[in-house]
C-alpha cells in the first residue's frame, strides 16, 4: 500500500480534502538526452500503473490551496497504484488525467463455485459488491462464507474445490493449492498444464475479513494499538476499545462524529468513554446524561454491535468482508443504519452477509440476494432471489424482505424456490 493511501481515504471519507488523480507528470528539464530518458521512465511508470494523487484540503466547504507565483499547488502530492486509484475514485476522488488512462472499474467476485465443501456438493451463483445469503437454518450459509476462507488460510480439505471469478480472471483452490487462470477455462484443465500455484489475487480477494461479532469479546479490555499500526479488531470484535482509543488520539473528528450519532441513537448517554483497567489496556464505557459512568460489562449488546459497525470503515481496508448475521442484537430501527454503513463500504470492499432478517433484505436490490436451501440428495442449492417463481409479480406487491417472509417456510423455502426460473445446472 502506498504510504499516504490510508490518509487519502480518510480525507475522502470525512470530506476534509478533494483528491485529484492523474498519470505521473513529466519530470524537470535538462539536456535533450536527459529529457528523453525521463520521458521514457515516465511512460514506463504509466504502463506499470503508477499514478499520482493531488490533495487539496477543504476548509469550510472550499479548497484551501497553497499559492505560489506561478499558480495554485495542491497541499500534498503522492504516488498511488492503479488499484488504489480505483478505490479512491469509488470513495469520491476525481480522475483529471488523460481519459485513456482512467483505471478500469473495480473488480469484485462476480461468481463463486464451490464443490465438496462441508454440506455443499456443488453450488455456483453470481455475486454483487454487497450480497446477502438467506435461507433456512442448516442450509449452508455459514459453510459458504467459510468456503471463501480457503483464499486466506489454505486449511480446507484438499478434496474441496472453490473457484471465484473476477472479470476475466479467476482463482481456484484445488487439491490444497491456489491457481490463477482465465475465467473461461476449467480449473482442472489449467492444472493439467502444470502451472505453478499462485498467491490469492492480491488485493482483490485476500486478506478476507470475517466478522462474527460477540458482545463478550467486544467488552474485553484490550491492549493499545501501537502508534502507526493499522486499526484492527478481530473476528469476534475483540479489540474494539483499542480501535476507539486510536480514533480518539489519531482522528478526534471521526471519534466525535461517531459519538454524536451514538448519543442521538442512545438518548440516555452523553458520550462514549474509554477507561484504563490497567496501564496497557483500554475498555469501552459510556457516560450517562446524569453524569454516572457505565463500564463495558454493563453496556447493552446493541450498543456494542452498533459501535463495531460504526468503526468498520476505519479499520485496515480488506477487499472481502464476510459478516455473519449483521442484524444480531440490533433494534429493527437500527438495521437500516448498519446496512447504510455496509453499502458505503461496499464501494471499496466486497461484502457478503449471511442473514435471517427481512429488514436487511429490504435494504438490498433483487440481484443482491441468494437463497440457499438444502436437500439430503443434492446438498446445498443456491437460487438467486430474482430467479424465483413469479418474482416479477411478487416483487411489485412486496418489499424484498416481506416477499421472502411471505413465501418462505423456514424448512425448505419450498414455496419460494419451487419452479425457479433458473436451470438446474446453475443451481448446482
Ligand atoms: N462434510 C459434511 N457433509 C455434510 N454435512 C456437513 C458436513 N460438514 C458440516 N455439515 C453440516 O452442514 C450444516 C451446515 O450448516 P451451516 O452452519 O452452514 O448452516 P447455516 O445455513 O449457516 O445455518 P444457520 O442459519 O442455523 O446459521 C451443519 O449443520 C453441519 O451439520
Ligand atoms: Mg449460520
């Protein structure tokens, strides 16, 4: 990651600067030979995907530019990669360079195929930048989320096979190794060519962040995050207090913004507090309107879940985020709030959630939902919501969440997926 990338993302998120992106500018002057050499180096940098970001700080809604005799200069100029450029554009940066060098749209996993993984015999279905898996208990939703984990850990059964396609590129976990190939080629055919195993498509799939938030873990006092280290809490949310402590010292403006929203949503509170159970640890707490303090042990579960999602945009960016039941512990009126945070993050990271909540589904488009069901004979079956029986007519009458609820029986979702309009070969 470029040195200033995180800083640029923070500026864009809190609108404290405008960022313009361009190809590297011609360097200096000099003799003709030097000029030609520098131009060759510049062209090589452009081909490699090197780009520059110019940052203009925004004060009171207006650019605050540094001026010199020859015109206005940005407050900061820094080099970024093409991939980072794409992420910056999605977050609001503007491309001002030659149109032919605009970074192509961000790649995301457009489809997944899983074979012989836990209860899954074979499924294949399309994905979107923000996507939900729904369906009865025990249908294979969590198993499917785990299947993505093969691109991080390589610990799956070697008999399992997982292929993800991103545009024309694909990566397969096969016989315990990763191979990269064209998405139009069958992975086993690639293997017969004796290609050497590759790393997971760096920055596109891995690292995978998994969230299975647990209030007890989020309550625990945690060690401080070292100066300059990225903000992280773990899968269960352990480390949340240290993330808020780092935001307080590094980005007080963001801390105050979250705190303001928090006190509006939880009107008995005056502020988010951080306490020191020991010299090296921090814990979360809140100050109540009457001045009393409440420690982490007494914080409501909904508060902890909300705080974890509010901090998620400021963690170390991950290209793929998998979330188990983001609705857990939240009052229905808070679910939309969390889904808006996830929608925002999905502009730069792909997010896949497993959910049981119709209000989560109400926040999504029809192509962003896949129903998983399971039979003893076929294992897990995937049906895109939009391919279910009479979807066109039903979706005119119901919001998506209600549509699901009205036709699902919680056992096989039979009424919903019966006679779906997709061929068997696609459902697995
Ligand atoms: N190798 C295997 N073969 C067949 N079934 C398996 C295998 N490994 C695990 N299972 C079963 O697959 C099931 C899948 O459950 P999973 O947790 O994926 O469901 P889920 O849709 O997330 O359910 P919930 O909504 O309850 O969270 C488990 O109950 C487990 O018994
Ligand atoms: Mg589950």
